């Protein structure tokens, strides 16, 4: 499945947001729309295959509002 995304960017953002705070957490994907907008915007962008997103990058993006186009 090269080039195909699995799930919604907001779902990925919700999972990452929860895991950044607590690795033992259970994520409720019914409320994925509450995920930080900066993380959602990050996962809406195209990235190179196997691009590394460090914890520092994810924490920074979580606190940063998405760029306007």
C-alpha cells in the first residue's frame, strides 16, 4: 500500500497526543476531532517514507497552531 494513508489525520493526532502524556493510556477515537490542530495539520502533510518525527517535534507541533495557507 505505497502512498496510501490509513485512518484519519485527526485519529493519528489523537493517539500521538494521548501517548505524549501517558504511554499506558487508552485512546477514545470517538473524540478524535478534539485532537490538537497542530498535530492534525502535521499528519495532513505529505512526508518522506520513514520520516522521523522526534518527541521534541511532536511536542512543539502540539502547542503550535497550524499555518494558514
